[in-house]
C-alpha cells in the first residue's frame, strides 16, 4: 500500500482505531475474519438447503456450527459488480463505474480489507478477488480484496478446475502471519465458474438420475450431464472449505474466527447468472463464529452482500465507514433465536438490479433492470424491453456463459429458448410461494394489479433514497462507463466481420 493511501485511511480510521485499542485494553480479543466466496454457486445447491445431488458437507458444517441464512441476496448477479458491493458495503448502483461488469473500480470508494489493515489486521487473498475489470488505472496498487497468496498449486480432479491450492495457500498465510495480530483473509474460489471438463460428473461417479432440473431448463440428458459437471466443481471447492477449517483448528484459531461462506450469484446456466430472477440473485450463506454465537440457528431475515463489510468492521470493534450503506449482521449473529429475528417478516424487502454486463448489443448498451423482492413476491422492471436481455442473437447471447445447456437451448428453440433468451415485457410479477423459479408472470393479471402498483412505487422510492441514477432520470450514465474486457465478441466486432 502506498504511504499516501495508508495515511488517508488512517485519517478516516482514527476514531475506529481508538475504539479498537480501547476494546483490546479491556481484554476483548478481536476476531479473525475468513471470507470464503464461490464463483457462480447457486443458493439451493447445498445440503443445508435440502439439496441431495450436490454434496457440501463442509458448508453444512459451518451452517450447523453457526447460522444458516435462508434469504441472502446480491444486488447484482454478476462477478465484479457483486464483489465491488461486498468490498465497499454499497449497492452496485451506488458505485459508479463498478456497477458494470468488466469496468473500473473507482479509488474513491473505501474497501474493507484496507480499513481492517489500517486497524491492525493482517490481510490476504487467494484465488479470485475483485474482478474482472481494471483496478490499477483508478489507483489501486493491488486487488481491492487484498495482497495475493497464490504460490501453491495442485492437480485437480477435472481439467476445468483451477490449479490454485486455496486451502494450502491459506495455511501458509496462517504460518507466515505476524504473531499476536488478527487476520482478515479472502478465499476466492474460481469454481464452479465455467468451463467444465465435459462429462467429468459421470466420470467421477455422479448419477444423472439424481439431478433436480429447474423448471426453466429442459429435462434432457445433455442438461443433466452439464449440471453434474457443475456439481463436481461445487464439491471440489467445498472440500477446500473443509481443509481451511482444519488449518484453523491446527492453528488454534477456529473458534476465534468469524467465517463467512457464500457465493457471488447463481449458477452459470441460461436464465440464472446475470439475470434478475430468484435463482440469479439469491445466495447461499452460512456464518460460523465459535463461542461468540449460538450454533444451529436458521435466520429468515433478508440480508445482502453489502452487509458483510460493516459486519467485519463491527466485529473488530470499529464503526462502519461513512460511505457504507449496508447494515451489520452482528445483531442477527448474536441473537439467540431462529426465524424472523428483527421483527415482522413483512417488513423485509430487498432490491436487485443490473446495468451493462457483457457486450452484445449496439453501442455497447446494457440491459438495465431493477427489482424488489419481498417475502411473497418478486417485482421486476425491465427498462428497455425492446432489447435482447442476454445480448443479441447475432452475438450469441453474450451475457450467457457458453456451455452444453446453452447450445442445446439454441438447437431446440421453443419455450425454454424463449425463457432464457427471448425479449421480456417491461414488467413482471412472480408469487414466490408457488412459483419460486419465476415461471408465471402475473403482471397482466387484474387480481394482482394492486400488488404490482404498490411494489413498483415502493421500489422507485427506495431507489431514489439510495440515489440510483436510473431512478433519478440519469440512467444513461451507466452506458458511458468504460468496458475493459475482450471486445472481439461484441456487436461492433460482429458488424466488422459481416
């Protein structure tokens, strides 16, 4: 970290540091932080949530020995916007260029690893931190998630899996850290991001008949096989969670560590990753904190990834940074009960949305969406229903990762193709109790007109409170932000190749 950057952070942190020093003087040990994030793991693909065909014994252990959250969400179901929200404690429409995938990460936003470091924590990162995008041009000298510890590699069981030995890198970090200082570590799996080794699931003993195919995908052999390959990568990453827990136990730090295990968005399949449906922005989340919390609880309250940063700061005895708009989860973690802990379930509400993700439309346009989720309904507003939601057909629907399921949908056409790639109406309303996979749009049903209007008004009011440019009439600014990724698959490249 540059001396000027450290001095700036210390200025912001001076009252926080004093609070932490006072807490230490009183004999209260500050907890370590281990943040574990999967890349593209769907919320309902864990044993703790009732899944039987994806085995996650180590996530399930964290849930069993800590707290399982039933309603955790990201405000934007794409890698770099979600991770920017995690690091800054802000919703993505509050992050300027960082709201877009393959964008810039503005240096003006404080990130919790630097704040923790300035307060005396040793910080580190293995695997995938913030990205993809450009953090160097705006002024970061390292990944905003922390300095990299990636020297150890391994031979994974399938060729699509990264060779990074996440757990060994974490163990080395533990061995090398300064004595007597708490740590804050980011373990970022590159799994189960595509691509997968074809048929690795069946090769490694998984059975197609065990798979539960979601209602928005066709129940075909190719789809089941693709889902098994995805399951292999989830299970591989989960094994590293187990090894990380073993490393903490060996170091005598397990019960002094706040452990968060989650994902950045749903699985990399059509109509999920990058899309504003329940399975796209609903996340798995389990948190363990040793003797500091009552184990075995299940919390229903709505929480968001922007709540992690203020949680880590409060756990260390620090005040949230004034830029952060998330809410600490410490009260939920330390409460004795399960269920709706903070009060009436009907008061729980969550916003989600997206701007430009991957290229694939004229003028590099995005597909702006905003939505509001309550315990009973999901309301979705698509600002430009004349645009293709996953990118134009001629650019191969660029906001959908390539894979066998995508190719099968393109080949068979019909209703499943339309659900994933077809144009969508300006408004959608889903009743989640009997339609959790968001198949039946009730927006045109007169019986739900009042609910539709109420949710629309409530969403706009909340977005205006958060100063969302899209809700304030300045949404065009999102399309002006620089795209720093590969442009060879965009609309302009398609035009040149014609």
